[in-house]
C-alpha cells in the first residue's frame, strides 16, 4: 500500500502547491493522475518517491516513510520524469551499472520491451532523440520490477505508432502487484490502460476510484465533468454561506 497522509508542500513559504492531501494507492493497479496545470501532479510524484520532503504529513510505502530514502524503499520505486538526460554510453553498460540497485531487475523484460519498440540492446544512449530516450527509459523502468512505478507525461514526444507500442510495453512489463501512477494531459493515450483514475484540483481529491475495464471510458469527458461538478458544488456552498 502506498499512502499519503495529510501531506502539505510548497516551494515558497506562503504558497502551498499541495495542502493536507490524503490519498491511497492499492497494489496491482494502473492509476491515471489527472489535473489542470499547476495542481501539483509532478510535485506529487516527487513527494511520493522522496525527492521532495513534505512540510507536514508523510508518504509511506508499506508503512515506511519514503522521505527517509532508505535502500529498502528506493529499490522498490522508479520514476520516469517528463524530461531527463542519459549518459553517452551503450545501453548494456548503463544497465550493468544500474541493475545493482534493483535486485528484481529482469533483463528478459528489458529485451521484450525493447523489441516492442523495435530497439536493439546495444544502442548508444548519447545518440538518441528525446522520443527514443523515452522509449528506452520506459523499458528500463519496467525491467527494474519495482513495486511502485511513476511516470510523468510518458507519451509526450512519442509519435502515433510509438504511443500504441507504449500501451503494449506497459501490458507486457507490468508485474501483477505493481502500482503504476501515470500523470498526463494526453488522456487518450492511456485511457485503455487504466483501471483506476485519480483527479486532483485545488488541493482536493475530486475523484479516486476504479474504472470498469469492460466498459470504454472517455477520460477527457470524465475529467471535465468532474471539474464542472466540483465547481458547481463550490458555488452552491459559497451561496449558502453568503445567505446564512
């Protein structure tokens, strides 16, 4: 179980990005984390993995505070940020250095995922475009076989065929008990993957519920309807308070 308990964080003293947020992610699910720009989606991912520390509250994985960044927790978490650089070495050399930090690393999963993306194992990382880097890094992330996998805008920079391959890679590489949290604005790229959706806005969790995978879901429509319903409730509450 991944749990955020009354988490508050801000980059500036008087401006909170996340305020008293409580949220749970159960094992064995692909979560779509949706929200408007500036609602703190990326910040939330960095708080989960412990790269940022809450001003108050805590994030725990199996009861262990992730902000402590203990080896036992770090080996069970992996993040694919929106932008990143990779060293100018071969993928095989990169994996040799990386895999010692992830005891469950599965090289066969790496090869299978690379094959879906039509990429070789001996690829030179320094020569790759951003889109190619994303493909490789997502394959590495899945091969690490961590309990928690975080992805921030993973389909940005991918062409249409690669977006289809991305869905196949997730389905191929995901372990059964894994928690995958995908933060994105490209909702149509992931709506066929998700079995859970989490919508946040103005420091509130507006929706955190399972999706019926047997019925098609329009994530864009769900997101906009959820925001409209929340705005209507806020307006009604304000009018009630005004008339009291």
